[in-house]
C-alpha cells in the first residue's frame, strides 16, 4: 500500500512589527494613525466613539497608547473613520481567495507585539474576517460587547474565556462560538504563547456600504 502523501510544512510568515521602542508615550503607530485620520476628517472623539459604539475614554486611550484595541474594536474604529484596518496598521489591503501559507500578510498590535496573520477576507464585502492570533502569556483582551458573532479555535496554549458571567478554561483543540452582544474577554493562562484561529463578522456599517456599492 503506497504511503500517504503529507502536505509540505508551510514556511513561517514574515513578521511585520508595527511597534518600536521609539514610539514611547507618544502613541503607537496605530494610535497615531487613528488620531491622524480622525483629525483629517475633522471628527471629534465623541463622533468616532458613537459611530464605533465604543466609549470616548477608550478611543482616547487607544490614540495615546494607553489601551491596545482588539481586532473587533480596530475594525469598528476603522469603519467609523471610513477606512480599513489595513490602512491603519500600514499593510496593503488585498483580497485574495487563495493565500499560500508563506504569503500571509502580518501585523502586530500593542507594546507586546501581538502578532496577527491575515487569512482573508477573500473579497470585498465579505461577511467574515479570519485571523490567526499569537498572544503572549498573561495577555488579557479588551472587555467587549458589540453586535455580531465570533468563532475561536484554540490551536495551541491555554486561556480562560469569560462569556456573560461564565468562565471557560480552554486548552488546545477547544472552540467557542457566540453572539458578541454578550459581554466577553479572554486571558492567556498558560506559560506559553497561544495560537488562536478567529473568525468574526465585519462591522455592519462596512457591510452595508459594500452592499450599497454592489447594488449600484
């Protein structure tokens, strides 16, 4: 019986760090990019916060590098500023239905350089935004509650997932899928980095705008 062929191990995607020691207290590139875009549009913190369904204090902290946004919040902020996550994190916005393992776009967020690997979207107006996220031990995500849904598959490491008052202690192989209108956050609890596959819905305003464009 012939031996089963195995897929070649994918080459690691090149890391694209967007934080440096030189950023200091003046804000990370993401915070600076958000502030620059907001001021270019002539919008106030309150206007952006209302459009993104986030608090004024949180937007201000992100701009000043005090708080680090989750991808969901970054998507909402980008949407409120009529731009894209890719524009804010300074990577080229690409839509590719097929992405080889060694050609993924990557970016990092926050002083701990959480690495994000883009797995999509494959086309403009897509309902879902898939990512691989690598988080260091002890990292705690932003506490969130927003319209949409999210799916997470924990590929490596350990974490606690807090969902609407319940705590789920996840290990490699576990999954969670829920309505994001329920309060939620997660914390890396093990001694090693986690690798997490996330698939979340795009902000409703982005989807509505894409649908309107396609119907013209």
